[in-house]
C-alpha cells in the first residue's frame, strides 16, 4: 500500500517541478502575453477534463493500474514536448494538452486503485493519498524553484520527466506486490 501511495507523491512532484512556472516560462521563452497564457492554461485544463471523462470509463474496462500507467505516459510525453517547446507557442500548447490529458486521469485512477486494494480502509487511504498529493506538489515546486534559482532552469523538464517515470515504474512495482 505504501508504494501505491508513493506513486501519487512522486507523480505530483514531477508535475509540479514544471506546472507552477508555466506562465513565467511562456512569458520568457515564447513572449506570451496574458491572453495567450490564459488560453494555453485553458487548453491544459480542458484536456484534463476530457482525459478524466475518458478515464472514468477506461478504469472500468482497463482497471486502475493500467489506466494509471497510460495516464502517466501521457504526462511524460506532454512534459517532454512542453520542455522542448522552446519559443514555439504551438509546441507549448501541444505539450500542455497532452500533459493535461494525463494529469487528472492519473489522480482518479490512483484513487480507484487505492479503493480496490483495500475497500475497508478506503477512507483512510484516500485521505492519505490526498495528503501525499499535496506533499508531492510542495516537493515538486521546491525542486522546480531550485532549478530556476540556481541557474539550471533547463534541468526542470528533465527532473520532471524523470520523476514521472519513477512514478510509472513504482506503479508497476506496486501492482506486482502481493
């Protein structure tokens, strides 16, 4: 159960290594104005709603573990495209859309996995999962802020993808545990 809970924390740490700095990066790298930033963040959010809607049915058909892994792959691809987008608004938007489409479903699939793993302890494990979600956000924001403040802003995308990849492999390991 602990490894399954760690997946959420690690995944969110990866995601939040980049997410809090999206607007600043769009402004500095792409020269985006407030309207462009708002549109691109709306693309991310809309993709998250669409992804979560699709995942709701996928969890029933594919199961929580597989849906989690598929969602994490979308997050990794999206973060990779986002990180390599450079001065391209279109690539930044594409990266945000792919990233967003996996982000919300991964969280929902993790909740489903926790409930299925031990239905009697579901209220406790879902509460712990929420706490670890916030811990991951704090850890990721700290890592992202450190990479930027230390002059290694180009590392943040690598760190983000590496953390989500770690969550992916931890997800597989959690599924293989008895």
